[in-house]
């Protein structure tokens, strides 16, 4: 079953949301959402967004600011004559889908929502890439959705990946 995107919506995490029903296949991510996401948000470390389907929590993602080293980006994704060592980026620090809804398109919807948020941000502040330190088993998911793995670190437990927002924003505009 693929859930139509009109049935999904994104809301910012707030105190009082019932998070306890959420169970993804990854215990660390469940623990983060249940115990740390709100605290982290209150401390201005991260912002978490919940994805709701039929009044139930279907997934979430968490964003933080980031930078990415110029030398790690493939040449076609970089800027000629850029005079700094790092590019500005936004990182998907956490992302997960409830395991009962796995394979229903919620993950892709979360990524599109994150792209939308970063596009919006890019109108106010420079941010050219979305970064993620992927779970090894999720690398294929991100690749399918346009992310590139950073070759130098592809053997890490959590391979770093990036999405170049520049062509995406050109298409949107
Ligand atoms: C990875 C995850 C977010 C994917 O969410 P999902 O809702 O199951 O994915 P979708 O249904 O939106 O899948 C979108 C596409 O990606 C593919 N895909 C999904 N998970 C994949 C994976 N682990 N590897 C490769 N491809 C994958 C799907 O087959 C689909 O492709 P298609 O349109 O060609 O059929 C989800 O499985 C999850 O929460 N996993 C546990 C936590 C995790 O690993 N999070 C990532 C943290 S960095």
C-alpha cells in the first residue's frame, strides 16, 4: 500500500504530543523521539517534525545546522572559485518511519518535506546542501532519492551523504 501524499501532513513537535505509540525498526531513533527530541528542541539544538496519517504518528525527522567540507563534494556539485573550506548545510539528524507503515511512501514524503523546509530556509539564510550520516541499511533509500555518498568515508558505520539543493531549487523556482 502506498499512502497518498494528500493524506499525510507535517507538524512541528510540541509539548503534549503523544509519541509513545511510535515504533520504528531502530531502537536508538525510538529512544531519541520518546526521550530526547523535545529537550533537544528546547535547548535550540534541533527541530523535530512529525508526520501524521489519520491522526496517528507515521514518522518524524529532525533537522540541525551543519557544514560540509568543500573537498568532500563532487566537482559537479561544487562552486568554482569558492574561497572557503566549508559549505553551509542543513543536516537530517534523525529520520524514521513507524515500522507498521514501512514501504508505504512515508519515508519519501519525509524527505520531500525536509527538502521543502530547506528550500524555505534558503530564502532566509545560505544553505546549499542537505547532509545525513546514514544508517548503513538506509544508504539505498537516500541514494534512490538523489543523495550521494561521500566516497572518502563510505566504509564508515554511518556513511555521510549529501543532497545538492542548487538544482532542486532552480527547478522549484
Ligand atoms: C529508511 C526508512 C526511513 C524508509 O522509509 P519508508 O517509508 O519505508 O520508505 P518509502 O516507502 O518512502 O520508500 C521510498 C523508496 O525507497 C526505497 N527504500 C526504502 N527503504 C529502503 C532501503 N532501506 N534501502 C533501499 N531502498 C529503500 C523503497 O523501495 C522506495 O522505492 P520505490 O519508490 O522505487 O519503490 C525507514 O525504513 C526507516 O525508518 N528505517 C529505520 C530507521 C532508519 O534507518 N532511518 C534512516 C536514518 S539515517
